[in-house]
C-alpha cells in the first residue's frame, strides 16, 4: 500500500457537492454576526454608537488578551484584545460586532454604526525583537580572509493566502465550528482568553477550502463568536467577505535583507553574513516571530558547506495586518537569499551557476552534518538530486536553445519539515508542543477507526493514513476510517502545518499500529497455544514461527472482545501513541526554470519547469505530485504576480482586482520527480515533508531565470510592468 498511487477517497464528496464547510452549517436559532472594522491604520477610539444589538471592546471585560504561541527572548508583545478597546493598530482591526437574524440585516446594521476615531501618527520602526544565530566573530574572520565578496539586497514580498474558502466561525457556546488547520491549538487559545477549562469547549473543523498556513493561526473572531454565543445564549455565525479577508487574514513573508557571501579564489564559500528586517505587522501573531526568527534563520546554511555563518533578524511592528506562516514559512525566504548569492558569485567569478553549486554542496559522506546555524542534517544526497534535475531540464543543451529573451534558472533548497521537536521549540520560546497523537480502535469485526490530531484540508489524509495502516496491519484499505478535526473525538493533538502530517502524524500512527500488533500477539498466543515470543505477524496474519499454524487479524480482533478466554489480558483492541520527533525531517531538492520574456511588453512565459525533490518515503505518488504542483503554482505566484501593498497603513491590494493570482494559463506542465534514496533516519516511516517544496524553490528559480534572460536585477513580483521598466532602463 505504501507507494501505491490510489485515488483520494475524500474527493467523491467534494465532486458531488457534499463537502461540509462552515458556510454550509446552519444552527437552529442562529444569529448572524458582522464585524465593524477600523478604516484607520492607527487611531484612538473615542466612542461607538449604534441602535442595534452590538458589542464593543468595552463589553469584553474579564477576557484575557490574545497571546502569541511563540515568544522570543526579550521580545516586545503589545497587548492585543479580540476587539480593540482604546486604540486600533491596523486597517481591518475589529472594533465592534453586530447581530441580526440574517446576514444582509447584520450588514445593514454594521453600516449604521457610528465610530468616532482620533487618528494617530503611524507606527514607524517600533522594535519587537532581535534574533541571532551563528558565530559573528568567525564570520568576521572568514570575511577578512575571503578573496572575493558578493552582496545582495533583496525584498521578499508580502503575500496573502487567498484560499478559495474565506475564514468563518460558528458557535453554540460550548462548541466552536471553525475552518482551522489546528483545532487543538485554537481550543487552547480560546479557552485561555475566556478563562474556561478546555473541557468546556469542543472545537470542530470539518472540511476546509484551503489553509496554506494562515488558517492554522489564532484569530480574534474565534474567541468572539464563542463569547457572544455564551452571552446571548444563542448560536452565532460569522463568515468573512473576501474584502474582509484581505483586511484581517494574516499575511506572509515581508522581509528586507542584506547578505554578504565570502569566497576563496576557487569559488568555495568561506563565510556568510545575513541581516534581515522582518515586518511583523501590528501585533505578534501566533507564530509570527518564530517564522521570521528561529525558523528562517535555521535554514540559512542551505545545502552548502559554508564554514562560518551569522544571521541577525530584527522584527519590527507596522500598521498592517500581522504576518505569520504562509506556505513555506521562512524556508522560501532563506532559499531566495542563498540562491541569489550563489548566482551573483558565479557571475562575478566567471563560473557556471551549476558548477559553483557543485563546488559547495555538502557531500553525502559528511552526513550527519551539523550546520553553523544549529540544525543537524541527518541525511541527503544533494549532488545526486541536483544532477538529476539538470538532466531532466536538459541544462547542458540550453545554450543551443537560447534565443534573445530566453533564460534558465536554478534553485536548490532544504526544508525543515515537521516544525520542530517540542523540546527544541520550547528552548526557543514556543508555548505549545509539536508532537502528534494517533489512536487506533479495532472493532470486533476487524474494521479500524483511526483518530488523529492532524487535520485534512486538501492533503488527502483519508487516503494516505489509511494506506499507512493498511500496510502496517494487513487490513483492507476500505475497512479503515480516518477521523480528524474534532477535539471531542480526538482529545489532544497539534494539527497540520509545516509539512508535518506524515512525518509526525504518520509516525504516531505507525507506533500506535505497533502497539495493536503487540497486543494482538498476546491474544494470538493464547488462541494458538504458543509462547508469545514465538508468534510473528506479517501481512495481516499471526503465525507461530517455523510452522504453518496461524490466525488472521480479523479473528484476533473478534477474540479481543471475548475476554473470558484469557483473563490475564485487558479486553479490547484499542491503542494510542504520542510521537514527538527527535529532529526536523529535512526535505531537499533542486529546481530548474526555463522561460522567455517578451521584451516589448515584459510578459513572461514559463517554457519548462523541472524539479527533483527528496521527500523521503513516498506514501502516495499521485497525492505527492499534486502537493508539489500546488506548491509550484504558489511559488510562481510570488515570483511573478502576487504582492500585498500598503501605503501609509492603507491597504491598496484589497481585492482580486489589485492582487493578482496565477491562472492555469500562466503555468507550464511541470516535470517533477521524487528521489527516495535517502529516507529520514529518525522516524519509522522514513518520511519527510512535501507540501511546501514548490513554494520554497520556485521563487528563486524563476528570478534566477529572469536575471539570466535580461541581465538585470529585479524585485519580486516580476510583473510585466516592472520587467518592461527594467528593460527600458538598461
């Protein structure tokens, strides 16, 4: 079953229109909620007046402020209330919530709310934290010895998530229905703010129409709908409008970086210094500081053997929506810095871009390899993956294909999948753990129900996890049911983000399956009148070693619920496992982009995109291919189309008229492969993450190709207008 390209079983209900999204939910007696949001980026609230049913921040006495989930040493964390009480810090911050029997009526009421604001000066350079990694003195010494130095200054553009389904939440007071990637985290945040025990609130996240990281974070509306439902003793429902999403959903990236790379005469990297200014927005979101600090900085060694690296990240506040995780979350930013430096170094030293990378790869013989910024890579054959990508792209033959306006670009990346081991994350300021939980419950008829703390919002979990357990237990794939997204059914868990589902959740499932087998051997030993040590299990059958005597998994399941036959064994066949990774799972890969530019218009056409990704063991190749392609589409979007723009705190890209997403016609047929020769060494499945690979490498590969085509420097997104301007300046 592992490695089989099975069709996703969950797709049938989506194709039939029977998905269960928040907007599909109708609670008896529900009130519709609409939020009144600030039109000012920074202002003092003087008064709020309305004739309808309304709550403001002053009504929320007793609620605790929102706290982020990851605090860096010495970090400033301005108080953030679910609704502003005295001051608003960004356009779109909620200042009041109104209710009516229908959504249109609530919208009309919201428009009649009168708010008196006193505009305040913009927040300008309010410092949040400084985070450093590496050895500053070692880098200074390396730079002093370096024969050559190259420097880049770059911007990693701010992005919005733009999922098909906007955010929404509904509550009865004791149950919160919300489209989130992390139901258990949301329960913890909401209960802390309300001052209630976690047992008093059940969080249910059914189908979610796209997550991309930003739906895995905590938002004010989640607490507010629960509070309002408890206060009004009626269900409350809120669904964001698209414009509202632009104004209130966390956004991603937004780095300004200066980096210097030192090299010797042969083009070997000797030292790297990176200084980044990260815009956190108005508040520190759930993992906002961690994305810009620990997670980004941990990957700035990349796939290269650079003896000395020093990184300094400064986080600042601005009058904008908070930033947090967006697909890739820190890894695309790191990849973009390193790959721009590699390209520039190759150009200045007169070395082919592929060759300079070859000279600096960490070889497989060096594994495990401890990087100068902390993490230890357990495995990886970076040269092999790279050469295969060049072969797939026919990099060697590009010179013959080249025409004016043609370019080819390269990007190599490494990814820290699974977020982090809990002990390591806690040492860096995390307030939550990153373990995962799996419970395997076998029924007397041998069918299996699995309860997992992960969350399926497009990744195909109902298929992939069933494949893992089917192979583990020898149970027919069709007889396995997967349950996620409900804190009532799964008491603890972490969720799905950071490419962690299979590497962490799948490992928990594997361990729980092992416990089922261990208990099954005890039962089988009684039934077969053999010593437990002599019982083996394979392909769904318990056998006495060296004999033809055996009993099926289904027979053992039935016997587990007839305990009169073996009183020394606890009845039932139901086991749970917690799995906390001992290290990151380090995915890696190499991508090659070939494109052409219409020099008259600046329009870009991707001619060919080739990618080879090492994601460890592949459970379902079809699902992995879809994940890789989706990531590539979003990565190309960052490189060529997408940019969130603020001017003096006012959002200028608040609709799809102003924020451009890639269309199918903008994308090529991707030529992608996976390499399974280097499975992860520290989890039982050998799995690494795949969901974010495309977003990590694609921006760097596309921009590398554009520089090759035009011979000019460009900022992302490289829109036709920006490209045309660069051509005219040249």
